[in-house]
């Protein structure tokens, strides 16, 4: 199952595979996913901790229009 987050206006997917978190760029209009290798989520983070982690690593992308990280699916 792919978890989808709105990360300051950018869609990021996170998927658990073999006890690891994998991160993807998500195109919602075409339902396409491409792996992001330069974004790491620690394997011991729980699903509920991912929002905070994404907020921490992408906080510089926050704008008045997109001030938050939220799970959308």
C-alpha cells in the first residue's frame, strides 16, 4: 500500500517494503510514481511519525499557500 502525502504542495509517496521505507514522487493526475533515492526515511519510524519526518526534511519548501504536510491517502 502506498501512503500519499501532500508535502508543501508536492505529492510524495511512501511505501513499506522488506522492513524499509521507500520514497516516491507521485503524479496524481496520471497515477505515476517514480522512486526518489535522495530522500531517506529511517526504517524504524512508525507510519504516524512519517508526517513529522517529511515536515522536518522539506520545511524550507513551505509557503503561505502550502504551509503543511498532510496525508491524503
